[in-house]
């Protein structure tokens, strides 16, 4: 019996919970998302939708042309990297197995339990709440991309702009899509820092001692 327990512990300790490809694309996405957000704030300040502007210290680019250069550069980085992540996720089964495996009835029955276990993060397993959040943010990034195209080239992408309700409506959609992305980043980063070992595991790909203990107590 002791040999089985020790074998299980060794297997869990040596198991790669975050494959190298996932870790690399994760950090590229993180950089690109933050750079797009900060440069987007500077672009917004040049022509605000509402009666407020963002502090210059949280923007990127220095001036409108610089912000646009940053925004478009990291946009293509995010798109290419995101497509690579989705392709890997689909063909490896990672995406469907760990993110899209959402059962409506089980989510309804276990939503309170899942909320309690939200902080069981970083063990390579996603609960219902985490899966829903990832699906939302992936969908949001897609919406940001297409609404961004409609804003960038409203004539060339006239059909897309019309589908979104016109240029001004596309700007509003883009702004609220950005708001959803910010909310996700706040939740994601807060949970990651709240649970010891989560950040480290996204670099090493392996379980820490604390994560092993939490996993074995489940």
C-alpha cells in the first residue's frame, strides 16, 4: 500500500501539467494582451468615446502614431500565437479535454462547489468556473479582433463594419470587449498570485510540493 502511495506521489511530481508549447504561448499571449491593452488606451485617449481619459502612465506608445504601431504589431503577434495555441489545443486534445469539456447539467448541479474550489488553480485541472472563463476570454479576443478590423479599415471591411452596426458601434463593441478582457486579467492574475506555486508551475510545467498536497487532499 505504501509503495502505491509513493508511486502515485512520484508520478504526480514528475508529471508535466503544463506542456512546453502551452507555457510558451501563454506567456506570449500575456505580453501581447497587456501591450495591446496599454496601446489601446492611448489610442482611445486620442478620440475618447466617453467623458474620461486614461492616465498617460498606463498607456503605451507615447503618442498616437507610436500607440498604433504597437497596437498593430502585437495584434498580429496575438493572432498568430492564438491560432497556434488553438491548433495545438484541437489536435492534441488539450483544448477540448481541459477547456471545452463543460457539461451543462453538471455545471448547474455543482456551481457552488466549483466556486468553493476556484482557488484549486494551477494543478493542471480546470473546474467549471475556470473553463467558462477561458471560453469567454477566447471568444472575447475573437470579437476584439474583428471589431478592431472594422475600426482600422471601415471602408475595406465595410461588410464587417455594417454587420457590427457601423463604425461607431464597432468602437463601442471594441471598448466593451476590452473591458471584458481587463476583468478576465484581473481575475486570472489575482487567482494566480493567491495560490502559491501557480506562477512557478507556468514556468516549470510541473507541480510544486504545495500543489501536490492540495491535489492529494481532494
